[in-house]
C-alpha cells in the first residue's frame, strides 16, 4: 500500500479523540486530524515523531492527518485505522494471504448478519464457500508481541457473533489481524484488556471461525515512510 506524501513533526498531545497538536520543524504549532477513535495505547507519547499527510483541501477545517508515529525506539506504527482495510484489500488482491489466496472476487462493505453489520470483505470463488473476512488492526505491541484490542471493543465482540452465525450457515468466516506496527513477531489477544473478546474468539474458533495475524512492514525512502505491506503470518502465543 503506497502511503501519501508524508511530513514530520513532533507530537505534543492528542485530545477530543480526533484532534492532535504537533510542532513543525520551524517551531509552528498546528492542529491536525486523527482518524483513530481507539485508545491508541502505545501509539505515541509527547515528543515522538509524527508523520502526517496534507489533503490539500481548502474546505476541511483540519486538512492535515496523522498517519504514522515513529516511537522513541525507532519502530513505526500507522495510527490511521482507515489504512487497515486498504492494506488488507491490497494483500488479498496480490494473494499475499495464503489462507485466502484461492478467492478471485473481493466485495467490500457488504451488509450481513443479524445485528445490522457490514463485513469488511466478502470473498467469492468458483466452487468455494463464500468467505466473510473481518479486518482488525494490530497497533498495540509489548515485548515484541502484537496484541488486539487496545481497549474494550463491544463492536469487535458483535463482529465475532456475526461471523459465528455465518459459519453456522455453512460459510467461511475469518478474522484477519493486520499489522500496522512493525515491532512484533508473534501475536496474542489482549485478554487482560477485553476478556470477553478473548472468550468469544476462542469459542468461535472452536466452532470453525478462522483467525490469522499478519506482520506489517514499512518501506523507507530517504528516511520517510513511503509504503506499508503485509508480509507473512506470525505465530500466536498464549
């Protein structure tokens, strides 16, 4: 996934969920948009480097968007969660998700389920069962372990119930955890944050719902992040 042209600044603070103050190299302080409604645990502390994009819009109140944080340890994390579906779509198109590589048709944002939901991707292929794929972002990393979620996610819990229903109807149902952070080499559910999500996923897996976690890798050109891609499946740990 090609990233937009990015510029760097210093993170001052995030507030009101959608707003972030940053300090430009010339000392100017501006407010940019943050397209992430989550807790963003570990995704940026004051003083970290922020990589932001410029929409060029003259009508948006905040035309700049926070895309990536460069942490003090040098690791990168994409905080714009809108990118996760773009990343997954490209990986599915390029057959990079080996478990789903037999499917040729990718339909985004299809209504499904019993709780008024939309699946991120519905995959179809000749002679194959329909496959419902829900995409989740990995941005929380501790001790080289990627984790999800970073806060209690009632929405994520609902998605697991919907996927289990699809599985019971004879379809494939998949949770795809996508690496928006380049600092992990294994994965687990953050059960200490959301034990109910952990319970629901374990129950769903016992009934045939599939779950995969893939690492993400950034391309760097002249010290600027320019692209992000999914590279390989990572093992799960307890």
